[in-house]
């Protein structure tokens, strides 16, 4: 059995267009802060040419007053599984809305990106 795990950021590029990159791990958590639900998505992936821009989003959001809402309308994780002979088995899609990059931290030869979102939902194809 094999799998493919991707992250898609809607309208990532300045002139429109989505960014889809492979990720190794994704973990979602939720907590209530001042009666507001905060959803965190942590992903681990290999750094690439998009790492510095994602890091800049986190830096500006955390250091510049007035930029706390800087981010993306939607981030989606997709996890596909395949049988040993390559046949599609299942797909799980998690959709996060009103998303900001909270942090980007190096972790050895990978990086961990933490996104925060206001809403999320998940669906699965058997």
C-alpha cells in the first residue's frame, strides 16, 4: 500500500493560481481562546522555493500590527491511498478557511509549518 499527501493553498500566487506541494505529515488540533475556536494545522515537508515566502507571511503576521489577518482564503490537505498494485483506494480531504501562517520552523532537513484557521471540515471517498 502507498499514499500521497498534499497541501493546496488557494490563490497563493500574486496573479492567481493555487499552490500544491507534497507534505509528509499533517496534524490538526482545536482549542477555544476567548470563546473563539482556533484550528491549527501543522504540516511537515521538505523545504523548497516557497519556504521563504511562507516564512515571510508568518514573520509579518507576528511582528507588524495590522497584519494579523494576512493569509489565505483556503488551505486543503488531501491524503490519497493506493493498493500495492497502484489502484486508488481512498481520499480524505480536509478544508480550512480563513487561514494564516502562524509559524515556519526548521526541523532537521524538513520544515514544520503551522497554519491557523477559523473553520474546517473533512470528507472522505471510500
